């Protein structure tokens, strides 16, 4: 009886270790995909914001130039 119990316990712990390793691998891949997706979204928002700021700065510069020319 002792031998059968040891074999069953060894099989159980081997299966548990394999399932844990597989679960960690899947979690790691899921984390990587989520991180890449969020990074891409933030990068796109950052580029959009940079374009908008550049446009506003150009408009402000043009407005200031026109105001200076009008006062001269």
C-alpha cells in the first residue's frame, strides 16, 4: 500500500508542477500581449497629441507674427 501511495503522490505532484509551469507560460504571454497593446495605444495617442501641439504652436506663432506686423 505504501508503494502505490508514493506513486500516486509523485504522479499528482508531477501533474501539478506541469500545470503550474504551463499556467505561468500562458500568463506571461498574455501579459506580454497586453503590454504591447497598451504601449501601442499610448504611442498613438502621444503622436496625435504631438501633432495637435505642433499645430497650435504654429497657429500661435502665425498669430503673433501678424499682430507684430499690424502694430508696426
